[in-house]
C-alpha cells in the first residue's frame, strides 16, 4: 500500500524567506503527484500537478520537483508571504489504483508572519 | 478542469441522527470519490462511486454507516448515518479530470 510522508509537519517563518517542503512516497510506480493547499476548515486547492514523466512544474512563486526513482518530491516557495499561510498537502496516484484515487500525506502546516 | 459544488458547507448535528452531503459536478465523470479528514489528520478515502453500480468501500468503512448514491454522471451523495462525535470531520468529494484531481469545498461536520 502506498504511504506518503511529509516533512516538516509544521513550519513558521518570517515573510520573505524561501521555503522547501518535502514529500516522500513508498511505491515509485506512480501515475502522477499533486500538491494542494488547504486553508483552515476548507477544501483543497490544487497548486501543481507533476506527471510521472516530468521532473518539475512551476507556477508563479511555486516550483515542484519529482524524483520518482527515490520516491521524493519537493515544493519550493519563493519569497514567502503571509497569504501563503496554510496547510500544504502532497498526494500521489499510483499505477495500481483507480485513476483519480489519491494517497495523501499528513501535510505541512505553514505559518508566514509579517 | 471540473467545478464541484458541495453542500452543506458545514453543519452541527445531534448524535444518532444522519446527514446527507451532496456533490454536484459541472461535467460528466466516471468516478467520484469521497474522503474524510478527521481533526489534525490527512485525508482518508471512504469509497469510490461509479454510476450504475454499488460504491466500493475502503477497509474500515461500511455501507450501512456511509451509504452512497450515484444516480447519474454529475451527482453523488454521501450519508453519514447514526452519527457519533467521532464522525466530526471534514468530508470532501473529488473527481478526476485528465489526470488531475479536483475537490469540492468540503463539508465541516460537528456532532454534539
């Protein structure tokens, strides 16, 4: 069974810092990996999707990389802002699962203070 | 992309009662997924709903507790039955579209 781990569990930083959030997964036979943002008590907002054939994806200040062979992904946030404060979730779809069925990590709770 | 409307957004319910959560998608999809997020935890899949067939439940979840309907390709409901405080969670529906997963805004359920 696929297991997804995220480190650190929580992170508190001053505004302007560059951040790295880590995600690891146990089964490298994945279809894709997706990073989400979740605000308190809310649903999920998709940030970046990396397909298994890709190495990275970028959107604005966000960059996500994927190393399938080592079972790792990182989410890089440049020049962090207080509005980035949220929980960031990493999820994978593995090739043995129904397409669309995600395995989630527990998330990294990020606080960016002014 | 897919836009998912989920309701209610939140509810406070008495123990022993049931709540039905609705999920409406703006396009036809084959599979719909229901997840639970308990306080401080990550998302756990409850079941997969395929139109025209019985939902497939994950280990630890049973149909009597979480009955699901899937009457057409754009709509599904999840009922949380005979609720207890342990059912207090965020419940989310999800669909897959062109390799990417999309989520509704979630239903925040508190059982008192």
